[in-house]
C-alpha cells in the first residue's frame, strides 16, 4: 500500500501545475478537476502495481535457466529410474540450452532425496524426478515430518510402465500357477527381492497376499542390487521393468512368468498378463510412472516453462525411441492435469498398501 501511495503522490506532485490550471478552466468549483484526475491516476497506478509481480515472474521465466539445473533422483545409480532420468535430461538439456546434473540420493523408500527438494530454494534450479513412492511414502513411513505429495509443486509427467515377474532358472515353474503351487507346497523356501519402498516391493507383497503363498521378503537399497542377487542365486523371484530384465530373459538367465500390464508386453508376446494368469489384483494400471516436481513456491512462470520444454522433449523422435527401448510409454500432461493425477494416485495406493500389510519400518 505504501508503494501505491508513493506512486499516487509522485503523479499528483509532478503534474500539479498543469492540473491546477485545467481545473480553473473546466470547473467552477476549485480543486474538483484536480481531485478527479488524481483519482484516475491513482487507479491506473494501482492497476500497474498489481501487474508488477506477474511481469517479474514472466521476466524471470524468460531468462530461466541461466545456470545448471540439479535433478535429484531418490534411487540408486543404475536403477531403471536413474536410467530414465539420464535419458530424459539429456534431451531436456538441449531444449533448455543448459546443462542438467543428476544427483542420486537413495534411501528410506526415496524419502531422503524427496525431502531434500522440499527444502531447496524455489527457483527452478533444484528439481525432483520420482514416481508413485511419492504418494505412498507417508503410509510406509508414518513418522515422516512432511507429506511429499503435498509439499511439492507438480511440473510434468514423463512416462508410465508395468512390470514383469521373473524367477531364477532353479525354480521349477513355467507359469504363475506352477509358482504358486510350489510356494504353497514349500513354505518360506522362496525368497523375493526388491528395492525397499518401491513399486516392485508393493507388487511382491500384493502377490503374496492374493496367492496366500508363504514367501520370504528380502529388502534391498535399490532394485539393481536385487537383480544382482537374483542372478547370484540368493533370491528366487523379482518384479522388474522389461528394460532391465528383457536381456536376461533372452539370455536364459531368468524366466518370465507374467506381465502386470492390461495387455501383453510387445517385447514379451508369449508371456501372459497377471489377469490371464488368474491374479488381476497384481498390477495397478499403471504400476509405475515418473514425473518432475519442484520445491513449493516455485514461480508458476518457471513451472510452465519447464512443463512446455519437457513435453516438447517427450515429443522428440529421439526420446520416443529411447523410451520405447526401455519399455516406457510417454505421458504428457499440463501441471494442473498432473496435480489431478497425483491426487488420484494418493487415494489409490494407501488402501493397497494397507491390504498387503506392507511396512517399511
């Protein structure tokens, strides 16, 4: 308000002589014309002042980014999400004309890296690339001092995908039904490995619940470590992306039993879906997705610019081909559409987690 008064006083004083002269010509009541013109000048000044913050944001977006951007990935290097982040940011860096640095901060079901972004400066130079763990972290870790989905600004979605269930060659099962029969006949003989607090973790626990099979759960810091132990014979089964597991399937190092998608994977046309195998509950349509979020308070102009450039990146033939190679489907949304999707996911996952009896602590 003080700024408006100052503008008003400056206009009135700078034009006082001319307005006073016109008032004597145009009005018989001394001062009437001066008061009316000054009132109009005040209203114009007030309107201009309300536009200033918007103009400031637009100007900021026009020069953004003027320095390297850091993208925090709350998963281990070499994980599917890490691979996705590096592919997407490579194209986005070209779109923005600025370098982008990946900062891996895994742990506690992705909550460590996520929290780092919630407290970062809201200037668009620190971003988060994550997925559905964002909405179910509070259920897995009830003692967290923040709600990730409500503490970040949605920027843009990137892609979505489903998972494939694989077992070690030593497991005497070629179908899900045979796996379930073996697991029931040999309680606690099979070990299931997963990255703690990830979607494969949730899928495995859901599988155990709906099949009523007694299978040991073995948590790892990340999915890449679980796959390594699957190859080493320390665990017997795993849910993973086709990008990670397809080469191993083709080499005969693991055996694919089912795919969690609505339809069969184009990469595995002979592998049944979980629905075809008789267990439609094992799959979330989509199981997983990845997206970009910013610290709370990030200017909307910066968010909109990032959204536009990310969406343009997803449309590029180069990135489309790269995502297809990883078995990922591009997912283009506006910030508002992403916010609505996030709200839907936040309602969807907690009941699934509770039904599976999933606990990270």
